[in-house]
C-alpha cells in the first residue's frame, strides 16, 4: 500500500520513470540484459552473483562499512573488478567490458572469487532443485 502516493508523485515529477512492480523476477528482468549494475550492497547483488549473471557493485565503503570479518571477501570482489568504490573507475571498466561481458565474466579467477563470495553470503547449493527436495523430504519424514 502506497500511503504517501510515492508512485503517483514520482510519475508526475518524472513522467518517463519506470517503476518496478515486482511482478517479474530479477532473473527474468535480466534475460534481455548483458550487465547488472547496482549501487547498494543488497540482495540484488547476491542474486546476480548467485545466478552467475555479470554483476557490478558500485559502493562507497566510507559510507557503508563492512565488518573486518568479511572485508577480505569484498577485497576479492574489488580485485576481480566486480566491486568499485569509485564510480569513475567503474565507468571505465564498464566501457571496457560492455560489448563482451561474457569474456570478462567467465574468467576463471573471477568465477572462483564469485563462487567463494556466494558460498559465504548467498544461499548457493550446488543443485538447488535437489537441495529443496531433500529439505522437504526431511521435514515430511
């Protein structure tokens, strides 16, 4: 429920704005895309990485602190050019990889880093369908 009429007010102020109604999953939204770019460290990043979709996070960690316990995982994302603290650096990288994101994204080192990050932060079983069936089976038994 939109108590403050935010959607309507945004549409009035910015008639060309597109507002997601969440009727389609992120994976479906990305089906006609080549790159997911996000500016907050949220589940969108985790979902993009977990489905192995080319994903870039641009986030100022002077504003958004990362616990020292997890900092090394984020440093690896910076090394793999999946995380940028500076938007100009991100822009240069995006221009470099945009027309062949698959080549960049499928580099072994980058994929290893993505996999480690997902195992730590994203629900990421090897076979999601089988995992779900096994979990339900244990509940039912």
